């Protein structure tokens, strides 16, 4: 699908495009001058929760997460909205307000937007930020021996699917919303202050998918320690009942050739590792001698679920899950 774009924009003609179509990453990076580059991303999706304000906040946090995953800071956001003409405009106002207040929390500003009529509401943002070209944290830099840290608990996909089916506990949904609206800002800043070699955020491809991207682009293998993973309240219960969004099956099928399960894993446990996340945490590869210091910094900054979940090994994109 993207091959025609490669032909139109050969890399050698755009030397200031530091991150673009050549290797998939969380955001594009374009060098302006010296130690300044712009980092740009876009993301939008249908509602994952019923509350309009919360949906707007989740979508904004999710969009800005790609900037943080590159080691950047957001400057401004442009709203992207699709909205049915048979719903009250007050609902759209709440969506936009939720997104705007989350952007303000990040220290950025909403500078405009665009809305179209559609049968289903959708909302997200195009976000522009800045990053030092010498300190971009890409996916493809993990090294054998690195420790892997994940900054948020997993399970937003099964929790929001249970919500759509009307079977979620209120407290479990509240915990998932709190996780999804929690900015990755402080986690990114803590990573920048340590010897971090690679970083990405865990979203629609699930933990396995984003781990594979890091492993593939780094030319390494990743070993994940299953008991070290943190799960949102209710995630394991709904996973055991196979309450998954459709994207889980696509992830499971696509990434299966690179995954080895070292131990006895139930089908639902494998499915949970492929569960699409919304506004998930940062997956960070850090030099082993700095792992404990980074983990302490993450906890001090408010990322309490952060945990060392594995290590980097020699390989070529493989993911091993150990019990």
C-alpha cells in the first residue's frame, strides 16, 4: 500500500526527514535546524467509552503518546472529528472539551480542527511537537542485554469491550479510563534522563505486536516474563471469558510466526498478549545498569505500574514469552 509513496519521496531527496516511511515508527521527525526538529503524528478512532468527556480525553492522551514515545514534547494539536447529524451537538462539545483539557494538561494548545459528518462518531488529533535530532528515541535501537520496562498495566481492550457489552464493573471501567487518560509525559522525560536505547508505546497491535516491531527494527529478540506483567482490574477475568475486541484475532494471527510460548499458556492468556490497547504505556529498552534507576524514577513520577518485564537477546524479531 505504501510502495507508491516510497517512489514519490526517495530518501536521498529529503535528507531532513529523519524518521518517515523508510522504517515504521511512532511519529515522523523533520529536522529544521541544528538541535531542533518537529515531530508529527495523527490518530483518531470511534468511542471506546460511553462518556463523551472521557472519550475526548482518552483520544487526546493516545494521540500525544506518539510524541512522547519519540522522546519529544507536544506543542499543539489539531482536532479531527467525525460526527452524526442526528446526535446532540452538546455531546460533541463534551468530546472536544475532554480532549482540550488533556492537551492543556500536557502544556500544549489546541489550535484548530476539522469536522465531517459520519454515521459513527470518531475523534482524535494531529499533534505537532519538538525533539532534539540528537536525542530521538526510535523503536529500532534495542541492544542485547537491555532490560525491558512497561510503564502501564495491560487490558484496556478487554475492559472497554466488556463495557460495550454491558458487563463491566464500574470500578474496573474507572481504573481503565484513569490508565488511558494518564499522560506518558513523565515516563518519557524519565526515559530521556537515562541510557534508553529504544522506546515505543503499546497501542492497537497489543504488547506482542509492538514488542515485535521493536525487536524487528532493532535486529534482536525479546524475552518477556509473563508473571511480571501488570493487568488492569478485571482484565484477567474478562480475558478468561474471552471478551475481546475483533482486533485481537487479527493481531494473534499476524504475529504468531514470531512468537514462542515457553511454558503452558491458556488460549486466553495468549489472546490477552495480543489484545489491542488504547493509550497504553511506553515499552522501553534500557541498559541493564540503568534499569533500576529508571524504574525508581518512573515510580517517583507517578507511573506506579511500571515494571521490568523482560530483556533483549540476540535474534531477528522473535518474541519469547516465559512463564
